[in-house]
C-alpha cells in the first residue's frame, strides 16, 4: 500500500488536558474533522490511520490507579477497567465527530488488539487494520492499557502505537499534532527561540541525550515530547512532521504535503 499517513492527535489537542477531568475540546475536534474531510476530497485515494492520545480522559485515571507496570489482580483490574472505559468513551466521541464529517473511521480498541512482548508493543492480529486501510476505511485507535507477557498491565501511548503501525505499513508518513510549534533545542522552549525547521535522526539523538532523565521532555505517563522523539528513532526509515495542531488550517496543509513545524528525516 502506497503513501499511508499516520496521524496522531495529541491528547492536549483534542481534550482539555489541564482540567484533570474527561473533557473533549469539541469545537477543536470538529474543526480538525472538517480539515481532514477537505483534504480527502482533494486527494480521493488518501490512505490514513488516525491515532489519539488519552489527554484528560486517560492520564488522570492511569495516575490514580497506578496502572503502568502493575501486576494483574482483581484490584488491578478495577483500575484497568476504569482506564480502558475512559479511553473507549474518548474514542467513541471522537469517532462520532469524524463520521459526522464524512470521514469513514473504524473505531478500534488497542487493548483488544495487541500485547507487550519483550518490552515492545505489537499487534497480535493486524489483519483487521490492513483490511480497513486497503478498502478505504480509516482505523482509529488510542493509547490504552495492554498486558505484558509477565502478566502486568502496561500503558501503551499512541506514540508507541505509531511505531507498531509503521512496522506493518512500510511506506508511511508520520504526522504528530501537538500543542507546540515543533521540536525545540530544549523544553520548555526559551523565549524567542524558534523550533527546528528540519531535524535529522542524529539531531534527535543529541536532544534526547542532552535531556537525560531530568528534562521536561517526559512530563506525563506516556512521555510527552520525549515519547514522540523516541518513537521516530524506532522508525528509522520514516519521515515525520511535528506541528502545532491548534492552528486552523494546518491539518489540511500537512495532509496535502506542505511542511509545517519540524520536519524529521532519517
């Protein structure tokens, strides 16, 4: 399959992440849906996969119940159940908006489709995803709780799912919609500093090495900007863009091939 875009909608774009409560940014999501619909009308054969972060739906519950790396038990499944239910609710609401805009999404539950094996997330059966993409559908998946081979619950971010998707579909372009204008030399960015227009993987490695474990690259349960940069290093032949998803018109532009934010190359 040629020219597949993997679009990841950050939780801070589609939800009010700072609220600490499950709250969708409905007006913003509707605008994004309209822009995707227009891009599809201009490129009828556009192949797309949409992933989304947990934002105010998943992160508070994951913290509250300490879901990540927790041994499975009846008590653990209470927290897992609440977290998976919240992510399912977010996925359903997101799907409804996209479908209303004429975008043929297929909502899927990550927790039912994959596991953590040898510290890497992998789909146990990707045939449903492949069938959807090859027949004009758009798989829609979010970060979720999955099980490891050691019977533990593990938070898998949408950034990690990007890596698994890129291993299934070789010819992909990754689009990270975030709440910043791109990748900066350090986070939070210093006043007056502009993001990189283009960044090679060698530069990504330098940023991650410089940040170490003390930088604000990792501020939530799924890794924030650091998670995105590490995901790109795990997709060594893939080109990507990291851009500000709060800007009107930007989704249409990136889906039509215009460079926005930081363009990351191997």
